[in-house]
């Protein structure tokens, strides 16, 4: 199968350039890589990278910032290229965060899964370590996790057995042709696009089975620059699940669990100043979202109006 990679990036040109090294070292290299930024400064300097000798590389600008907008721009460009080149061979597209570091077998194992299991329409891989939940994972430690020198962290996207899932983990996921042609990321989920992976997977499940695939391993660095303010993220923690319930792409029970868990966590951590995360900003955003919900004005895009960068400068 042909293999395409789409990378949406914002404020992480250096991290994206490093990801190119991992794509070049893949046992089965991609046929094309689409990097989509919101402005020129987002795009990596990879003009002389050896990956160019093995894959088509396109550096693109979306119509504006936002994970969903930028991924859709990458998908649109991919589909235009396929139409132009009249590609008839089966293919899939992988979506990697700019701070995801795939094991060298990631694309090959994904290819093998889709080739052997025609009913599979998508997958998400095994997370060996996830820096989102703490101060982040360094590039050096990522290599140690990938080599096995460090034991994997506990994570919901882990385990030795393949199993069905109802949501991808957006930092590393792949979908076959019929999904990419039929589904789009919802641009009503702005900026960080929280829960865009849940929404997209729910759309894709109408076309087949989605799985967790342990053979596709990787590390999510959880780089802190390029993220949105705590207030904005806190608003999204409430407004986005409510929005997806109304769309029928998230179960009401799951939304309730998400909202309750994050609200309680933000209340607890707000009692002490955290050096990494702006929990007080998140809690403020939670409250604003609940007020809007009661007023009937709750919507994910409200963060574009209400959530300027937090005064503390900490990450969400």
C-alpha cells in the first residue's frame, strides 16, 4: 500500500524537522509527507533532508491556525495529488503530531495491518511514553523508550494485544482511503481541536472497525510550546464534549466522565500553584463554559473570543 503522512504544526519548526529524521529511518518510508502550518514560521527547514530522495515532501499553509483546519488542508492537498496522478494502488494516511516519535517499524506495521485485515479502517498505536501528562519527554529519552532501554509508561493506549477502540489518540493514527475520502476534521473545534480524534474516529466507524495496534509503537514528547492558554483549554474541556454529544460523535456517558474528571482535577490542582500547568486558568475556563451552557451560548469556537494567553505564562 502507498503510505502518506500528514503533519499539522504550529510554532514547532524544529520539532517537525526532527520528525523528518524518524520518517527517513522508517523500515517502509512514506511515499509523501504533507506538513501544514498556519504561517511561514511554522514550516521546518528541510530543503536538504535526505527524505526528499525517497518521498514527495510538501510544505503547505492552511487558511488559518487550528489542528482541524490544518489537517483538512493536508487531506485536500493529498486528494488533489492522487487525482492528478491517477493513483489506483490502495493507500492509507497517517496523522502524526509534530512531537510524536515513531518507532522505525510504525509505517510498515500499519501497512501490514491494513493489508491483512480489509475490514480495518483505522488504527492508533502503542504509546511508550507520553509527555503531555507531565513536564514532557526529552528527545534523548524518547530514543531510550524506543530502543527498550527505558520501560514503557502506563497508558490507556498500551498493552500487548490488539483490541477495538472507539477513539484514536490523535498524536498517532492512520486511516485507509475510504475514510480519508469520506470524513473531515470538524473545523468547529478550533485551535488545539481538543477531542477532534474522538469526533473523526466516530465518523470513520460507520465504515468499518477501528483498533489499537501494539506493533505500531512511539513516544509522544508532549512539547509545551505552541499550546493554547489554560483558560481556553479549560473552556474546551467542557464545551467540546457537549458539542460532540449533540453531534452524536461522543457518547453522553463518556462526555460526563470527561467533564467530571477534568473539573475535579482542576479544582484539586488549583489549590496549589503548579509549575507546569495552569490549572487555575483551566478552572476559570470550565466555569465560563458552564455559564455559557446555562445561557445556551456554549460552543467550542467561543475560545477564540474569551481565552487570551494566561498571565502566568504557563501551559494549559
